[in-house]
C-alpha cells in the first residue's frame, strides 16, 4: 500500500463524520422546505423544541428565562441543533462499518420529529408528520450513498474473503458531497421562501387593519407621570422594547381575515363566534395598563406599560349570558386557548368585576405586533400574564377550576395569581460608580388594580426615606419615582420598597417566582468616587 493510499484511508474517519453532518443538514433542509409548504410549526426542530418545553420542569423553565431572558428559545433551538449535529457525526463514523444501521438511525430521528409534531396541542394531524418523515428519508438515503462511496474496494484478483485492500471512491465522494451541500442550501432557502409566502396573508391583514377611534378613549397621560431622568424606564414602553415571554418557538402569524373567536362553555346561554371585523365594529375602549410576567425576578425586566385598545371582555361575556360566581354563575374559570395550543385560565370573577379586562386589538396606537398577539389577545390588569394574557387567542371556554387545569397549572404554578406589590431601582445601575454629591435614584413601582401610594428608599442600614412619586396615570399602571441622594464616598447599598393603596407594604421576604410570583426588596450596590 502506497503512502498516498494510507493517507487516503486515514481520511475516511473525518469524512465519515462529514457524511453524517451532510446527511443531517440535508434532512433538516428538506424538512424545513416541507414545513414551509405545510406550516412552519411542523418543522422537526420546532416540534421537538415545543415538546421539550412542555416536558421541562417549571423550575428549569424559570432558570432559562432568568439566565437567557427572551433568548431562551434561541438557546433551546441551538441546543437541539448541537445534539442533532453530534448524533449525525456519530452515525457517520459508525456507518463506516454499519452502513444500514446508520441510515436507520436517521430514520429513527425522523420518527421522533414526526411523533413530536403530531402530538403538539396545535397539531393539524398526520400532515404535520410529513416534514420530519420526508427529511429523514432524504437524510438516510444521502448517508447511505456517501458511506457507500467511502467503502474500501477490493483489489483486483482478491478473494471475496480477503479484507478490502483498495481505495475508496474519492472523486465520487467529492461530487456527491458537494452536490448534497448545494442542494441542502437550496432546500433551506426554499423552505424560508415558502414560510414567508405562507405568512403573507397574515402580514397583509395586519397592514390593512384600521383601528377605529375608541368610543371610550384613554385620558392624556398626566404631566409629570414620566420624569426625565437618564436611565429611568420611559412611562410608555415602546412596542419593540416590550418584554415577550411565551412558549412559541415560531411566532404565529394569523390572518385576521380568516381568524375566528369562539365563546362557549358552562353558563353560556348564547354562544358566539366572532370575526376580527365583528370586534372592530363593537364599541372599543382605550386604556393604559401595565403588564407583568410571573417569571419576573425582583428587580427584573419583565414588566412594561402600554396603551391598549380593545373590547371589554365583561361586556362580551354578559352578552353570552355569563354571570360571575358572585351573582350565581356556574363557571369560576375562563380558559383562553391560543392558536398554538396554549391554555390560560383566569378567574371569571376578576374579569367581570369592573376592571378594564380587554380583548385587545391594538397596542400603542397600532394593531398588535405579531409577537404580542395579533390579531387579538387578552389583557387583564392586576393578574400575572400566565393567568390572563393569552396571545393569539381563538377560543374562550367557561368552566371551573375543579374541572380543568390549564398549561401552567399542570406544571405547578398557581391557579390564581394577582400581581404582587413591587418596586425596582432603574438608576443607578448595580456596581455603578457615581461621583459624590447629589445622585438621582429613580425607578418604577407597580401594584396593578390597587395603585401605588408611597415609595421609600433606604441607604445602607439607615432609615427609610420617602421618594418623590411622579403623577399617577391610573391604578392599573406603574408609577415612576425619584429620590435625590446626597452621596458620600465609599460603597453603599440602596434599597427600595413600595406601599400600595390598600396600605399593604411590599414584603422584605424573598420568594421565588414559582408558584405565584417573586417577592422581596430590590437593592443595588454602588461605589461613590
């Protein structure tokens, strides 16, 4: 055997790994192309990722949100791709000896994707299995072909029982591998194009949506509600900066022209099915409401304030004959269902007690962004989002807490979750190094549907000192506050607490976000130079 032949044989191991990767990429590309034609949510990465989210313990989800924020879904998808890559490399190397078994391994992975896709809550049936199956078949065939080209050929005149002593088909492998790479790239681009084309109707429906002037407009934000302090959150959170926490790996793009909302269930004497235009023709109200995610840690970013426009949910339910439990109604839970299969349960009493619970169609003067629930979502002041803020809503069922556990309750979160009184220091930031003298300490406080009565700041272990409250918009919005601190040199700890309008003082006791929201005082450590 020549030296070149020895080098060529040594290349088989890395080329086997490359074959596995190419087969994996081809499988994903073909699957995504098919998903673009079927529906984006049926792609194997999205389907397996969704199944992983559903199976993940609540504490792990909370850890992911805390550490990765709104990038948690990207991290999950990258993790799935990394696992797939390692699996593909293993199959490629093992396939140098067990070619058929390696090809079968690709088919097995496809079966996992197909099973995950068809078992998702929003699955449309066996059609969702097509992308994973098609991708797996393409990947298995490619891997089998590439590994065949890497197989050692018998030398001329050798006995069938001899170990192959010839070389592998280098030219054939290069041609096949290059062709596969180009074809996979093309299939991936095709999948993106098809997915984009499939969402054009939704994009057009949002572009063409015109929100009528509200019958009950929100009042002007009071002067002084948003002090101009560098580093302080704006009073109204821009749509692009508003937090997003949900389980959707692919943001649903719903065509408003075909969207329907069904209202039915226990105590509903007049069931309704409404279109987007039906809601637009109803009297609309406009309100400033602050939303908070239950995954928001003390001092965390998952809170925002926006101006919403929509239909009063209580009026709609009353039209359907629904009565709250306090008036003899048989249903105490409203279960909202999203187009992606999410279920969120809200207390019927809370959405019908006079607060501005909305089926929201607009956010800060424009139709809802897709990421925030277009065409319609729920907004209920005073409740954490996981028990109120259903995005992409398509179904409202009246039932009882005893009869049904929604998505998050099944995973250990609370059935009822009013927002806790909280406050946050926005500036100075942790570990800031301000100069000695007057340092403006500022932040926000919230206790939706109760309102903020007082905010106090403590420096180190000193006495609590009352901060200056900005003007109040409504009891359903957060409230800005400022505190001019005469800073002296050295290290200091700044702590804040709030008191709501019921007289309840924000508790010092630290609790985790699970099961009904975090509590405790927010502190920052700074060094004054």
